[in-house]
């Protein structure tokens, strides 16, 4: 009896169709959904009808009270006659039928939402007929943003009228639309713009992730800034030694230096000792694409100073994918063991193979990733004694 169908079970079955989007999408795709038949699990004549007659009668009564005949909407019951030697012929419900969309919506309490959805379908389709198929695939997403559609459509209209605009999001000139709105809804706008815009207005080489939104639709991105210090007084630019410039401007520089140091720690960057004919760049972990645009760096001696841990060597490996001549600085076994007492534990070490490390680096990296020296050992660059740093850089002052 516990697994016999109930009015709640019937509603839940219809509610699942709503959650799949099928109830809303059916009229858009021409799906003849109604009348919708839902088979009911209940007693059989051989197993239960004769011995549980009172329970069966109560079960039928419960189903009937929740049916359209009693409530005015919802499901109607389909009966089948079963025969019992003691009780004779009796009718037992075997299916629930939803004859119309209105019956289904009333049963699960979604008539208001469906009405609102139909209104949105009209407004969206009138503005962009090409979105009708997308609406049929994403009906619940349409409803999730019921109050946002006026501004979403304004954004779509503006970008459609200005394909590949080459402006910042802030410059979208639509009433009530601001850059924070566009940034908040980049994922949804990506889905919509891919339907609305012609292929030539989309950079398909850029993925659909929110981080690539500007590049995919040819908006300007916030410029990447590169911060660097000139390490010899005579090389200062009009008295300036600590500069931060756009990556495209950095790529156009022609600095008369021989060496380029890269460090990941800002205090190390600020305190980096003076070295003739050199600059130091404040790095930012993984990602050297912006530096790679500076072709003038390709014939410079490049030194990378990172933490002595697995991720430090992974960043060095990545840097060499752009600048094969890059060398490590203060990332050796002697430095690690000298400062062993100052080591901390690395959070989530990487275990992947690194193919661009030289033999000494590779051996130390293996010792770190396989815990041969200590568990998840990490020597942060700022823990290295300053006199030790100056001694390592002395060779460049000769």
C-alpha cells in the first residue's frame, strides 16, 4: 500500500515535467503534450483487492477527492474493472489524465508563471525572432530573469546595432543599462548574443566563459598593467624609477638594459637591490602573456625569483614557454636547506610533470612534490635573508 499512487505523487510527476521545462516549451515546439496520461501504481486483483478492500476503498476515495471532478481542475481518473470471486466486479483507478495545459498548470500552481512566460515569449520574439528556439530550450531561465528582460533586450539591441564596437562596456549607451548590469549578466548575454549576432561579429576563437566576454564580442578590456623598477640611477626616466604602464605600452619600450628580474612578492620588488643595466618586474603568478608581447625582452637575460615550492617551479616552467632563456634565482637546494627552519607548508602542491626545468631544478622539484625533504615544503621568497639576497646578486655588480 505504501507504494500506491497518491494525489501528491501525481502533482510531483507533473512538477517534474515543469522543472524539465517541458510544460512551457511544448507550445513553442509543437509538442502535442495533452491529453497527458500518467499511469498509476495501485492494488492488483490477485494480490490485494480481496484482502485489503477497505484500504483500497480509502485509496480510491483519496484519489477522487484530488481529481478534477471534485476540484474543478487538475486530473481525471481512468478506471479499469477487476473481478474478485468474493466481491465481484470493481473499478480501480489505473491512470490520471491531464486533458489541457490549464489542468496541468492548475494542479501544480503555476498558472501565473505560465502567463508571465507567454508574455515574455511575445516580447522577446517580437524584438528578436531568432531567439524563439533558444527560449524553447531555456524556458525556466527566461522566467528566472523575468524582471531583467527589458534591460537585456536593450543591451542586445545596442550591440546588434553596433557590432564589434571596440569600446568599453561602460560606453554602451542604452537607457537604464550600466556596465555593472552587463558584467553581472555576461553568462546569459553570451548565450543570447551567440544567437542574435552574425558569425562575423563574434570572435569564435575566444571561449564562452565570462572572462572572455569582452574579447569575444570585441569590447575593450581593462588594460593589463606592468609594474617595473629601474635598478640603476642613471637609467631613471626623468627622475622616475618605479613605473606602472599598460602592457601594450611596455611592449613598445626600448630600455637600455641587459638583465630583467621578475619577482612575485611586492616587498621584494620594492627592496630589490640596485643592479647596473637591469630592471625588476613585479610578477603576478601564473600568466606571462602580457610580457610575451614585449619582443625586446627576447634578447635580454631574464631571471625569475619565486617561492621554492611546487607552484614556484610550475610558474618558472610557464615563463620558459615564452622566454626559454629565463633562469631561476634563489630557487636552488642550497638556498632551501640554508633556510630550512623558515619553511612553511604549501597549500595544494601540484604534482604534474614540468618539462622545461633544467636538471638541478627538476631534481629539487621532484623532491618537493614527492615529499622527500619534508611534507609539502615551501620556502617563501620573503623569508630569505636580505644579506643572502645581496650576496647572490653581487655577481651582477662586477
